[in-house]
C-alpha cells in the first residue's frame, strides 16, 4: 500500500463522507495529496461535512464514478461502506484500498492500545483511556467510539511517549494491514452484523485481525470466558494475558472475594473494588478487568488504576439508571443492539427483569435471549419489525406483550413489574425501523419513563439525569 508519508501529489479517493471519511480527507490533504471525496448522498444532504472540508478537495456526490476509482493512487474506505462494483474494479486495476484507521496508524508513534469485541468495547475503551490519562501521559481515546484516529495525528498523544486507546469495529479491522497495537484486547465474539458477513466465522476472522501485525513482544488481552475468543488463542502471535469473571487465574484479571484482581506476569496480586457506580453487572466487570489489565501492561500504576476506576461513570445508554419509583428501577441500555449484548447485560442480573426489546432484525438467533430470560425474566414487551420473532422465543419462558410504540411499551412494562424488579430497555436490534438511531430510541424511552414516574402515586422518586 502507498505509504501515508508519500501522499504528496498522489490522487487519494475518500469513499464515504461520514466522520471517519472527513477525518481521512483532512489528513490526506494536510499531507499534500490531491483529494477527491465520493458519496452517494447529495451535497445538500452533506452540507455540514462539505463545509468542514479543506479547500481544494474535489467533490463527487450523489453517486460514484468508476473512472475515479480505477485512476486513483489510493482509495480510503469509510467503515460502513459495503463492497461496491467500483471498488472491485479498482482492486482489479491494482489500486490499493485501505481504511481511515490503517491510514492514520501509519503516522502514530505512540503506544497503541486497541480494543475490539462485539459488546463492551466502548466502556472498556473509555475506562482504559481514563486510566491512561490519570498517568499524566498525553492520551487519545477514540476510534469507533466517536473520534477518528486521524484526528490524533500530529497531537502529543500520537507522538513518542503518548498513548492512543482505540476502539475498533470489525468493519475497521477489515482493512487493517500493518496496524500493530502494543496491547490488543478482544472482549467477546457473538453473532452480529450477519447482514454484512456470510456467517459468524467470517465475522470472527475480521475481529481476529486485531492481532495480525503483532509480534512476540506485544500483548493480547483475551476474555477466556468467551468460547470463540478462546478458540483464537493458539493463533495469537503475541503474549496472551487472560481475563475471566468465572474462574481464578494465576495471572491476568479475575474476580475473587468481591474484588477485581489483577496480576501482571511475574508480579504480585492487586485487588480493586468490584462494586463501583459506573460498572453495573458482571459484563461490566469483564470490561473493567480488560481495561485495567491493558492499562497496567501499558505502564499505568496500581494507584492510577484505582483512582480512575472509582471515578468512572457509565456511558450514556449503557445500563444507565433513568429512575426508580415504587420499588421498580428503569434502565436505559439502548446501546444493546444485538442478542449477545443483551444476554451479557442479563447474566447474573440481581433483580427480576421486565425486558423491552425489538426493532430492526440484524440476523441471527434469539434463542440465547430466551435462555437468559428464563433465569432472570419477569416478563417482556416487544416492539418493532422483529417483535414477532422475539415473541416466539420469549413467550416460552415469560409472559410477553406486543406494543405499538415505545410509550406503550413502557406503560405495559410498568404494569408487569413488581416491587424489586427492573424494567430494562435492551432491544437486541437496531433502531432504524422506528427511530433515527439508538440515541433517539433512548430519548423516547427516557421521556416515557419520566412521564410515568411523574404520574406515579406519591412515593419517594429518584429520577436520573435527563439528556
């Protein structure tokens, strides 16, 4: 692939003008490339992004031109762009194709901690980034989390002595070639994005690319409670450090006696509090252990880990407590957009749950959701296009009702719940059948819960922060 250091005067085609495409265009232009941006959306639809582009960038909007693809010196794909005939033609013509992440990584001289998995990667990335910031080192935390890695290039965080903590999606990893994290974390692999991948094996292979450029001097942090992660262990070229919430380990990270335990290779056992406000549930203990082990391997001290852990708060829409009234707690887990995420949330949950689930189906089976609800479920309310599929599974283990709207779902869930229960919005689906995105879905849920609590009979009421 064309080196990013040699982009001057080269023709670079950016495919997709989302946030990562915009960042790649800026980075390429700053390196002296002749940049063209192509997107199927119109100039009017992309007005905000277009206004943020540097001068001199050529725009090809409202469709793609094959001649621009086959004549480019380098093509940079945005993560969400599917396989296109124009890309196939470009590859056949010998044009190198990469992604924004890989492009930026060639210009990073800092320590890189890369984190992937089907679920939990944003929480893990944010906590790990918080720990590294506590060390006083210049730290970037982003990637799939929201801020493209390209935006770190040229900052102290990307220079020697800095740290880049990067969340990676499977889409981003598809184009990773020489990305070499000194610490790579794989949290879990469950069925997701099967509308893009032919099967879970192909999806798993994309996730495993996080290790492909590592060497024996690097570290891989693996959650060995996950069977698919464990199956990849023999092929990992770096030094493996394990984490588990289900067994004690000789080294790595585990739970023991109400504490999160960390032991680096050759070091003593360190004990940290397991019950912290921002990390509710066993799945978040897995996330915390992975973040803590990764940060310790990257040089953070135990006191710095502890300080960041105690200060951490849950990310928006990831098991956020919205409010509680009449003994029923209401949680916003709208980011639970696949079955694996919801199962992880429900595993070991300390209350009986009335689940609100449904939306646009992403492929895969809902049977694991039925097994999880068999353990902790009080009932379920289903919505959206996938309602019938989910109902067919859940009605075998709990009472199920179908709601037409989110507001209706909240009312029905409240009536099903008993004192001491939790009503949890954790949809196991994407949001695009009824809402703009998962944030919009969460906003509607939170508004409905707020109205419900306000109308409750006089009781002590606690309402979480509204967004």
